[in-house]
């Protein structure tokens, strides 16, 4: 939590104003931020200076792991985060690859679980990584990537947090996640939760022990219509971090694909300040 607030204050103090063409807004921008999460110690990085919808964040990462490409599927599992990108983005609405209402196209987990091979067919990156880690294999390339420049035109949004590399040291599993772009008031509160949960879940289903998660953000920013609200948030005193409990019966990738739901995640002692309704830029 201290890391998050420190980054927010750094952007407010040191960020540079630029114009963002996609949103047609001014945005306060800071380059190169690093956050770390001690998953081994159970330090769940949930923001307490405002109410955060942590269940929606977990639902979204579950959807990525399942390879979802439709906002309706994301809604069924517990998040509406893809509604706007699927249905309110003018460029995507006129895209010939869009298949209809709620279609997101070739995005995130859909890419990772069906990564095209130049000689035909595809690779299920997640399944391959889980297999290797369960065998104690780390080939220095256990990378789950959602990033495929040749397919950007086939999806409603380029991936923001685009790459997750897993590393084994003995039986301890580490994660390095890289994010090209981050709406800090809105997106980062989700992304922090997702990095933590991704490492915790992957360790659980590969019979390894979660260690540290390292979160690299290249372009961290606050939009002009969010600045005043962010100044309000950083003035608040944070509460102690809550604890996240994950159902120990989740033991395989197939479990995640078939029956895991938000009921399998419990939050303990979450104290928070009042909600802040930040504007979302499509």
C-alpha cells in the first residue's frame, strides 16, 4: 500500500503532461515504476485508501487464464471490466473482425492459450508453463505473454499488462510481470491484485511455494480528470493490509478452467476509506 501511494505522489510531483491521442485527453505521465509483492508472507496488495472491487480484479485474471474473448463470459464470472472496450469503443465497433455484441476479439488470454505458430497451429502457453513447473523445470523462458503485435488489429484493446515470466529457485516460484501502460487510479488497483493472485494460484497448482512477485510498469499515468480525486486519495491514511485466502482444493489448471469461482477467494480484515469514482477513459 505504501508503494502504491508513493507512486501516486511521484506521478503528481514529477509526472510530465502529454496529450494521449486514443482518449484525446491530457495525461500526467511517469516512466518506469517498480512494485514488489511478498506473496510468501501473504502481504496482499489491496488499496485501502478507497474501496476497491477486488473480486472483479480476480474474476478478470481468471477469465484471462481461461482464454475468454467475450465480455459476456467475463460478466458471468464476476466482472464488467470488458463491457466498455467491447461495446463502446468506436474503432472496434467498426472493425471487420468484431463478431457482434460483447465480442472482444483476439485479446489477452485468448492469445496466450492459442498463440499462433508461423508453421501452422498454435501453442497453449499457459498449459506448457504449468506442465514444466509441475516437473520442476525452469528453462528461463517460462513466459506467459498476451502480446502479439501481428494480431492487434483483431482485438478491441492491446494488452496493458502483457507479459508474466515465472522462475523457479528450488521449490520457490517467482513472478516478473511487465506492464506497458497503466491508468494508476483505476487499473493499477486491479493489476496489483492480479499479479499477486497469479503467482499464488500458479504456485498452488504446480506444487511450488510462492515467493516474490515483481511488477514493472513502463508508462504510469493519471488522466487530467483524475488528478483532483487522486490528490484527495493520497491525503488519506492507509489501513493495515488485509489477507487473502484461496481455496486449497484448487489443485490444477483444469480446476481453474472448470469450477473455480469468486466463492473460492476470501478476504479477511479489509478496512478501507470511502469509494472514489474515478473517470474511465475508453
